[in-house]
C-alpha cells in the first residue's frame, strides 16, 4: 500500500458517511432488530438517460441487504470492508483492489474466496455512500490511459508540493500515462480537439507520425474499455478548456456500446457515479457502418454475441432509444452482418488513416454520430 494526498474535508466527509452507516447498524442490533443496508440497484433497468445532463442517472430502485442466517457472511464482509476503508482514509493511505482482497484473508469466515466477490462488495459501498472507490481508499490495478500531443499537464511534486509541468509533446516515441487520480491536475493547451482512440496500436501509429502536430490536437489512448481515470481525465480536460472530443473506435457493437457509450454517458452498473465519469460532449468519429462500405474495408462476420449486444441495445439501452442515428447505425450493422476494425484501414496503405481517412472525417464533424 502507498501514500497519497487527500484534502481534510474529503477525509472528514467519507469517514462521516461510514460512521453514520455503522451507527445505524449498531443501533438496530442493540434494539434486537435486524440491521440492514440499502443499496441502489446497479443495473441498466434502473437508469434513465438525462438529455440535459448528458449521462445516465440512477432511478429509485434499491436492494436491501438484511442480516439473516443466509446473508451473514456477505453482511460481515460489507462491514469489514467499510472498516478497512475508514482506516485507509483516516491514515491517508490506499489499497489496490487486489490488496483489499488479500487483506480479507485475515477475516476468518468473512474472508473473500475470490476477488470478484470483494470487487462486488466494493462497488456496493460506492453505491451505498454515493462516492467513488478512490474516495474510499481503493484504487484499480489498471493504468488510466496514454496521452500525447498539444497539452501541458500541471501536477505537483509529492514531497515539496510544487507544481510540475509535464509537456505531452516531449515524450519522443512514448506517451504520458494518466494517473489513477486526476482531480488535482491542471491543463494548459491550445489544441483544437481531443481525439480519443480505442486501440493502443492505432494510438502508436498516430504518435509515431506526430499526427497531433499536424492537427494541433491531443491524442488519448483508451486501450479498450476506458478506465474511470481515463474518462475523468478527458472530461476535465474538455470541460476546463472547452474543446470538442472525438472518439475513434472499431466498427462493431462492442466498440459502439461498451467503449463509446461508456465513455460518453456512463454505464448502468455505475450510474451513481456517471455524472463524474462520463464525457457528454464526446462525438463518434468512426468506424461507422457507413464507413465500412464507403472505404471498402475488410470485415469479419458478426458473432452471435455481437448481434445480441446490438439487439439488446436497440431494445433496452436508454441512450440508443433516445438517439435515432444510433438506432439506424445498429440496425444497419445487423443487416450487413459484419464488423470492421480500425486497423482495417491499412488495407489501403499503412498511413491511409492519417493521409485520407481522418482528414476526410474531420472535415465534417457535423456528420458524426451523437
């Protein structure tokens, strides 16, 4: 576990929330009642798409965890994890999700058998207290994403507290890595837009050829489904500098819904936090179903899972149900029965994406999917 810097008010607020819930449980027990914990239901069926705010919001459905013979282990695990969180926050410390799982091995019968169990309880606590896991002292293992281009990140020296200026144009063939916590960062940029990219390979191609210099942009690699740190970084960068965000992912239902939709409006599973971890101003640059035909891209057949994901989105996803262009795009993809990757543009030459595809797309941002 490692040290971090947390504001006194944030510490006080988080600890107050944990103590308040613990006192409620204690009070019920002393009165010989059955203590319970009330969690918002974390599912797509319990969210609505707020057009005004630009993200998924959680509705009123809840689930109750009452202490019974059948729930005693999960109830105990929840309280123990709350206790660990309180200690971490008060001591200005952190634990990775994996470390939290191993700490439980000292909890006797309340220990977690597998990490997915501890991850689920951790997510329950986020929903219970309406805070993110970083505020509870828990951090993910995955990196936040990579950045290159017209951007200076203002960080601070951990020892002296002095401002550090990190120039994202000075990493040569490398890139700046987004940290797990980005709230304290500042930004200086004259970029015209932020280009968020699904694959590390495509990001590296654009960095290799200094694409950001040609277009005066900031390049951000998600490396698949964007982490919350990546989403928050892009959101703060776009908000503070009032610059557009364009998203470039594979042309398949997974890229559309799991990657782009998650970046733009959030997810049903984390609806209680979407207002912080989404980028409502994001627009979908490509790869679109229309691109597949217009650019004569090599394709792969849609799998059964692809088709199911697209049809589920058309039937149940509040974001898709609101936006007819997305309904048409998914229906078109199902009808075509194929999907295409970003790298398929290389069929016309390795740098076709830089020389032709992106210039043609960026010339008409008004045509981008919402």
